C-alpha cells in the first residue's frame, strides 16, 4: 500500500460486508487508518486514508486495534508521553471522527477493541 513505509507495523484489520478497515502504527508517533473496498474485477480501491492520531495529546501512539460496528470503524491504541501508556479510543460515525477518549491513566500495556453484536451502539475495549 502506498501509505506504508519500512516503519509501518502492528496492522489490525476489520470488515463490514463490503468495506475493510485497516489501522497500523507508523513509527512510534502515528496511528494510520485506511478504508478500502473491492472494486471492479476485485481490485482493492482505497476510499479513505488518514492519520487518526493527529492532535493526539500523546507523543507516542502504538499498537492499534480496530473493530467495526454498524459500518463504522472503532480504533483503540496505547498512547503515552513517557512511562506506561493509557488506552486511547477514537470512533468514526457518519464520516466524522470523534474526539479522543482515554482510560487507564498510566496503567495500560496494550489494548484490544472488539465489536458488540447486540443491535445497539457499542464496542468492548480490553486493556492489559
């Protein structure tokens, strides 16, 4: 993929019927997001590409996890300035990314986001 470099790592992927969502770490500062779908002759077509950590209160953003709920992505990752990270989450709904939310101040080693299948909005964030 054009947006990846030799510093890209820790990919996480989710899908929703016709769309695929990919989050990955770029160096130790950025979490990148790609949304793509299968186009003509099954060729992959990128729909959106963004850096979800732009404006993050943390200088280090690592180990993303992505899930899908009701057709939109939900990303969690570990963020820190120094010391032990916090869990950071961001969701996109209706084409707009939410503000940053953080949990587990200075106690999180990594995160994992999973979708709920209950017909209501929500995701489950696991933290270690």
